[in-house]
């Protein structure tokens, strides 16, 4: 009886969840690692739309957070400062924008904040 109940619940829940998951992937675009390049990040960071600004800040902050163990950040450096450094780097180095966005963020952060 319990197995039948679980089966019935799964039959009703799994298909809509599957459709929702597929819809999210298709609507968001490809989920391939490294396919978000500097050109796309620069485009988003240059837009005046609030959602683009939030995405840009979130992306840069997320990548920068993965660098926390590199001793690049000292007390007092905040997310806005890191965002400004990366945005300036993107503007100043158009020849590098075809590289992965995460690599560009890491490079900009290391050049600006890491102790040599």
C-alpha cells in the first residue's frame, strides 16, 4: 500500500518538475562551464538595466569569493571595489575579452590586489 502511494506521488510530481527543470535550462541558455566569456560579461556590466548590474556584481563577487584563499584580499576591500577593478580591466583590455569571464575576473583581481 505504501509503495503504491509513493509511486502515485512520484507520478504526479516528477513530470512537472522535469518539465520545469528543462524549461529553466533552455530559458537560461547553455550551462557549459567556461562558455561565459569576457565579451558577455563586459556587455552585461555595461548595461544600465538593474538586473544586468545585479548579475554583473554577483558574477564578479562569486568568482572573487573563490579566490579568498589566495591572500589577495586585505581588510577593507569590498565587493564594489572589486567590481570596479574588474569592470575597468574589461574596458582596458578588449584584447582579452574572448577568454573565459572567470579567468578575466581572477586576472584582474590578482593584478590589482595580490601581493607580489
